[in-house]
């Protein structure tokens, strides 16, 4: 392994205004089958006291069960001279479980290096080599190296060298590349499919604004010894093979057979047992970062991660004589994994594929509180692409859209003209996946807490919303349906400006803008019907009509005059699960029209009389464009609760 000389120039003691990575040098050497030597050299120029606080301690992550670290250099450049700080610095190895909040323990260790006498305008250099790789990968190497960081980079060098007999597939994948220039794979640079010496170099690279939030938008150098997706499936197959079937599991299968006559009903019962009885907790230790634990151990512990719950469900279905096998997916990149170089790094989650009456059914055993009685109604997230771990697998499969969810809501307003207030009764039926999301909320929150969260959502608008009665909820899990009734009084902060505005609709929480992302995920399939009835609204109520139809969603709003008011009917249905990068501009134009068509407002204007200005109470009506950004925990409005809970739940799972 070549250890390069440090970078030195006359400008290093000049204030730059910002910290910079002056050099990143990555060298990966594959000397023999199963061995990996990964050399890292980073040199960072510190521009302020704050940077000294951040970089005064370095952390290097490793797994001591199969990796070791060798430190080469710890140096500080000050006024043109490099000083060795390795001998005098303090070193400590600690175990820190950063993912414990997500119920994941992996026993990752950190080598912590405390640097003495570090000052602003210094350049700090750390060079080390990590030896070893997780043996669960069968001696095959793969890596995804980010080529951007949260700091600008003066020079970035990567060299991967494989010994004879270790050919590598590789590519540089930029998810933000112009699709027209990089079609069909958005690849900025592609290496030979059988290469043993890979080099990449970049200069004056800008900082990535996305670094702190997601790695999905950062260019990556992908390298893999796996020849194709078939090779990845063959690697994964032995991990799930020959699962033990203890007596407890056989007794459970007998009980399910006695209670349920059809394979579909038995499949649902087995799914419910694994989801409800085995809690989620990941012990991703050593080989078990990829390999499930033994079935008796999972049953004894009554917990497991996605791999464990997948293996357990497959064993139970096998006892029920239902064909089932593992399937690997990625919970965030989803269909985009088809652009990656084949390797286990393409996946972070395991699910089950089963076959009943000739139909493939996908089950995520880490979900909870699912409902329904038919196998065909089992909901699964829209993962897009899946690698089915079975002998005949040669490529990724396209996972079909999940069974649809439906939301039907009716808002019945009684408008009080003289008081600038109104009352509203909201009745909502949540069906399918939307019922499941709300059911999960009910399992961890009281009705009072859910009511308070509903009020928090409504009161983000210029309303003052207060409950007139307790929240009513009725759950029919066998039909996978939850009915909710809400009673509120709504007043305006400034009733002299306008005296009525409809509360936000569920539709406002479903479709989103790209915000710079290369793709937009949609809640698909979604069927949403919302009806707004305005009672007691007098005057010239203007009807509303709009229709939008495109490859991603269909939307319409129509109105019907009533004897004492107006009825508005909204319909939203998704057609696709994703908007590709080249289509985002067209999609967002229709999204603007969609938001412009939501909501209804009544207000008072003043008309100028003859000789003097006289207040005349005139009803003026119009569509209200509501652009609401819903993030994080501001969530619990019907389908919003279901969809955002799913995103949070998916983010914690790994295979």
C-alpha cells in the first residue's frame, strides 16, 4: 500500500473563510481471496474555532470481530511545517450504539483519537488502514464510496486494485445527472465489467448540501466482485436455508390449520402471528448483520429483525405447505437499485414472497397491526424492485403495486354569519393501508393524544379549532377499516377580513414536490374521496370545477348547489408509485394546479357607496391555494398518519 506524502503549499496558513478537505485518498487492495486492505488518508484545513472543536477528535468505525486498524500518520501542518502528533495523542476504543433508538444493535466500535494543540488555520492529517471484511460475504468484495462530502474537496483520489482472479464490476453513479445525457442508467462514468485496476480522481469538488440528510443524492463509486444479480441471490440463499422447526412452531401450524380452512386464510393467520408476537429488535452482530438467527432462538427471545422475522415466517409457511422464500429490497432507493452495480449493498431490508393459488404475494413481517382476511388484500410497501432469493433467480423482479388503500371523508360545516365562526363534523372511513397506519397510532397513543395531534395539525392554519365532543373511533380489523368522527368549532383570528375558510383536506398531505430530489415517491395505490358540505352559506356561491389527468395522478373537483349551501366533491387517485427525474417538471406543473384547486374561502369586502364609503356585507367566494409542508411528527391526520408512519418504520429496517 502506497502512503503518499502530505500536501504542502504556501497558502495553508492563510484564512480561507471555510474549512476544506484538502485531500481524500482512498486505496483499496484485494491481495487474495477474502482479504481486504482499505487505506484512508484525509487532510482537512480548519478555518475557525468551531472547526477545531469538531475535528479535534476523530472517530474511526470498525468491527473488532473481523477487522483491525493500523494508524500511519497523525500530523498537523502549521506555518508550512508538518508536526507528528501520533505519539502524543490520546487513543481510546469505545462501543457506541448509534442505532439503538431504532432498535438496532451492531456492536460497532469506534477508535477515538484526541488531537493535542490544534488551532484555527491548521491542516490536520490522519492516515490509517483497515484490514478485514465481514466473512458472511463469502470472501467477495463490494463497496459504495461517496464522492461528495459536506465540505468542499481540493483533491479526491480513489484506487481499487484486485489481485489476479478477482475481477471487478464498477461504475460512477450520479443520481442527479441529467437523464437526457446519462440515459438509460444515469451513469456518469462506467468501467469495464471485468477490471482489476480502478482509478478515479476529482479536483475542486463542491460541498454536497444533501450530505447531512441522505446519501441517496450523492455521487457514488460502486465496486463489486459479484458478477450479476444471480450471483447475489446465490450468495444469499444459504443464509436462509435449512431453518430448524421446533415443536412450538409445529404446534402453531397445527392450530392455524384447525382454525382456517383455506391457504389464503392460513397465510394471513401466520403473518399476523409473526407480526404481533415477535417484536422488532436487531442484533446485527458479525455474520448476523446479514444472516438470520436460528428459529428456536428467535422463538425463545420473542424478538428479531427483518431477516429473523422473514426466516421465521418462511418456516411457519413451510409447515403449512405454502411455498415461500426471502426477497431483498431497499427501503429508500426502492426501484433505483436497478441502476446499481450488483452487490449486497443494494439492499437494506428483507421481506417474504409467498405463492397462493398461483399468485405471488409479498409480505413485510416487520409491519404491525395489519388487517383483512384475504391473502390478496395483504398490503406491502411500494419497493419497486426486489431480488427474490430462489434457485431460478437471474435478475431483479418488478414488485407489483400493493393492494389499494382508500379514504372517504365528509366535512359538514354549519356557518354562523354573525359570529364569524362555524361548526364542523368530520366523518372519515380509513380502508386498507390507511387503517393500518392509524391502528398503529392507536396502539401507542390514547384517543386523547390523537385528538390533540389532530388539533395541532388543524391549528397550523389561521384557524382557532376547539373540540365540541370527544373523538369517536371504531375499528373493524377483519375488514381492515377504521371509522373516525370529529366534532369542532372553528373561528377565525381576523373575522373582519373573511369569516370562513375550510380546514385542510387529507388530499393536501398526499402529493409532494421534489425539493431537488432526483425522483418523487407517491403513495400508490391511493384512492381518496373528500366531500365538503357548506350549510348556511348565503349569497352568490361560486361553483368550482377542475380536472387533472397525467401518468402519475388523477384529480377532480366538482360542486353542487344545495338549497341552503354548497357541496364540493374532491377525488384523488394515484396512477404511479414514482415520478422519474426527467418528468418532474411536468408533474410539478400539474401539482401547482392541484394545490390551487383545494380549499374554499368566504370573506367580506367593502363596496364604495355614493359620496361615502359604506360597509356592505358582500359574499365573495374563491378557491384557496394551500401550500402546506408536512414534515416529521406533525402527522396524525388520517392518511398522513399512515403514510408518514410507514416512512419512519421503513427507515429503521436493515437486512
